[in-house]
């Protein structure tokens, strides 16, 4: 694929963008059902429970990312047995972690609610929600592994179909149990639980069919000796640990930004939260090109084709850059329309309008970090990702220390922008090593 073109990249990227954009629709549906048919404590319980599970499951995103990189490299080297073994190892880890979450649900629940807080009525409903939804942990984490395989294989349309099945069945079940049966927060939890397990069955059958069709070797479909290969298991666990640290650094940085926003008052907190929604929306699009880069870079490395890797990086980055410019301009020119749609609080609107250029600048300068994350995931250079995340988080804190006190919210935003730039710059220093690794032996 040395002649990889922009059209090919776009055809791979748009289903991923669409799949990403379906995720917030689910939260909107949950809120709408409970907000219209439930009560205030149930609505608060959904907010608290959903926040908790978002944090837990996002922490295990390494199951998706690590699987993508190892899968793409196996595809590039023509090792179909290793493609299947990579998925098997990821599923084993996912099921183990999912069962551990179920076993540890009581300490997790008490620790989380102690930190998050809420009224007695909200916490009681949220506890019911948590105790039901936690039983889908093995399914959710296994789905991460299956989705990582689909991305690594370049099957983005199948990824989109899987996401539609997940969110579509979830919305139907939520309306049925929370709306029609009137179970409130409990109904939302039951609906989500069923949707996640049903989607696991769908995705498993889908991926199995794809892998069976691809099988060109005469080995057993599941080679347990290869799956249990000690060196490869350790490599997988090591990569997952690195990505976990990287993800926790990312979570910490966004949490710190939000926490420091609150120190400047409710209006600033609300305004920055609204602007973060615009940044999250932009990430749906930029992630599409990063996911494509993961697969293409991994394939090129597996095949030891340096020019193919360079072409993949160039084409995906060019499209990501154009998209980032368009998104930043859209936020800068039309962001006030979005702000007014998201809030009718005058003070919040005023602060958000003032900070709007900074959020646009953040989006404009963030695409190199997205792209380099994709490149390094595809290359499974997870040590470098871990190091870059630790350094950029430290620089973020340092910049906040110097800028927030004299410049207020503007200083906080500039520290946040410096953070995303340093993330990219640090990875860029490691990039020549990725290119060298693609040289033929």
C-alpha cells in the first residue's frame, strides 16, 4: 500500500468518527428517559453511576489500544495465527479483570461514593445502579478487545455496526425498562447490562467469522501453546501497564483542569465544562484518523516496509491537520451558538465566550498528540507513550503553578494548551525510532 491515498484513509476513518459520535447519544437517551419519567434522585443516580463507570472502563482502554497494535503488526507480517492469539490473550485478560471488578464491587462502591458524594436518596439509587451494571464488566472489557481487533484489521465499518448494536439495543432496553415498566435508575442499569452482553455475543460472532475467513494457515484455529507463550504474554501485560499509566495521566490532567476551574467560581467551572464538550466533540473526528494510523502503522511495521509507514503517517496526518483547522475555525466562529444551546445561564455564557478562543486553539494544536498516540499505539511503543504522558502531566502542573495565580482562568487554559503541545513534542522526539524499526532486516 505504498500508494495509499487520502480517499482510502477517509473510507477507513469516517465509520470510526460516526461510531464515536454515537456514544454521547446513549447518555442523552438515558437522561431523557429518566429526566421525563423518573424523579430528581434517579436522575442524579444516573449521573453519578455513569460517571463512575466511565472512569472505571476508560482506565481499561489499554485492552482496546494494545490489541489494535499487536493485531496490526501480526497482519503486516502475515501471521494469522498470531492475530487470533493476540485476541485470545486480550480476552483472557479482559475476563480476568472483569471478574475481579465483580469480586471487588463492594470496596469499589464504597470508595467511589465516598469520593464523589451525593444526597442520601441519590446515593441509594446510584448503589442499585452500580450493583446491577457491574455484572457486565467482563462483557464490556471483552468488547474492548474485540473492537481493538476490528481496528487492527482495518474493519472500521464492522466497528461502526457493533457500536450501533450496542447503543441501539441499550436505548431500546432503557426505554422499555425505565420508561414503560417505570423502573427508573434500576431500569437503565438493567437495560445497559443486557445491551452490553448481547453486543458481546454479536461482536464475538462477527469477529470469529472474519478471522475464520482470513485463516490461511493449517494450524488449529485457537493455538493454546501460542496463546500461552510466556514472552508474548509478558509483552502484552507490559504494554497494557504502560497504556494504563498513560490513560491515568490523561484522566488526572483533565480532572485537575476541572478541579482548578471550580476554584475560580461556579461560572468559570460551568463555562469550562461547556467548552470541554466542544473539545470532546472535536476528539470524535480526530480520533478517526488516529485509529486509522494505528492499523496502518502496525501493518507497515509488521511487514517491515518503511516507505509504507511514512506514507501512512503522512496521509493520516494531512487529513487530521485539515480537520483540526476546520474544527478550530468552527469553534472560533460558531462556538457562541453552541454555548447558547448548552446553557442559558448568563454568567456562564459570558465566561465561556471569553474563553472560546483558547478552546479553539487547544483543538487546533491537539491533533499532533492524537496522531502520535495512534502511531505509537500501532507501533506498540508503549514505554515512550507512558514517559511522554508522565512528563507532559508534570509540565502541565508546573505551567499551572506559574500561570493560574497571576492570569486566572486564562492562565489555566494556557497551561492546558501547553500540556497537549508537550504531549506531542515528547512523542515526536521518539518518532525516529519508530521509523527505524520499520527498516527491512
